[in-house]
């Protein structure tokens, strides 16, 4: 009898959680994992790893890029507090240092976003078969670009991010294999080949120029 009561209580609590209206949330401040990036016209796609530090406002990308039937290895370090971006080419041992123009945007659901809905990726028929996520939409204040954000209900981790920009149109980013924390903090330090890099005049960068 006691076991039956416990099962009924668990079902009631789970149902209550699913019935709550989702609210905008913010991801944990330290994350690392993998991601894919693709453009609407299919002319650009990338797969790689990233490290994200919202405390000191730093992002590191290391990726394999497929563009115009060519495969490239790109590495980008964005230091927002220093307003500097490093574009690193390990193969040719070159490092470009550019002024970082854009502001740091933490991984979060903006408060003025509109909830599209809450869905399950996969199935809830059995434990471990599904992932509960929330999808939101809105416009960025900077360039009035539209976005659609899908984050997990529990943990507020990014799953899919879509941006619509004048160029190159819709950009799709998928996040997976996410780990809380940063294993190697040195990933946010410029490599030795960037030691003598000077700030390039007339060359500016932002978050998206790390990819395109």
C-alpha cells in the first residue's frame, strides 16, 4: 500500500511540473561541448567544439568547416572584456587579432521572448527516452533579426538556436554533449603564435564573423 502511495505521489509531482508554464531562463555560466552550424542556403556548415565562460565573458571555438566544397580547420577566441578577437590558423601558424565590436550575449532566453511551446524530443513512454524542451521566439534589439531558441526545461541548456540575419539569412546552431564547467581554463588564453599579433586596422569582428 505504501509503495502505491509513493508512486501516486511521484506521478502527481511530475504532472504538476509539466503543467507549470515555462519561464525565461539563463544557462549555467561555465559550459563546454560540441556544436554544428549551418546556413539556410547550404553553402556553409561547421562542426566543432566550444567553451563558454559567462563570468569573464569569453568564448572559444574550434571547428571543422565545410565551405565551397573545401574543408578547413578554424579556431577563434573571443575576449569580450578586452574587445579582442583572435582568428587562429594552426596549420599555417598565423594569428589575426581584430577588434571585437559586438557585446557579449549570455546563453539565456530574453525576458521579452514569446513562448512558442513546450515539447518532448523523443518520447515519454519510458525513462530516458525523451527530453523536455521549451521553444521561444523574438527579435534582437541590435539589428531586428528574428530568433527561435530551444532550451531544456531542466537545466536551461541550449539545444537549437536559429537566427535570421540580412546575410546569410537563417543560421541554425545545434548544441550537444554539453558539460558543466571548463576542464582546461587555459583554452581562453591566446596560443603562443598570437603573442606578437597586432590589432589589424580596418578589420573588425563579431560573434558571427568567427564562423563566416
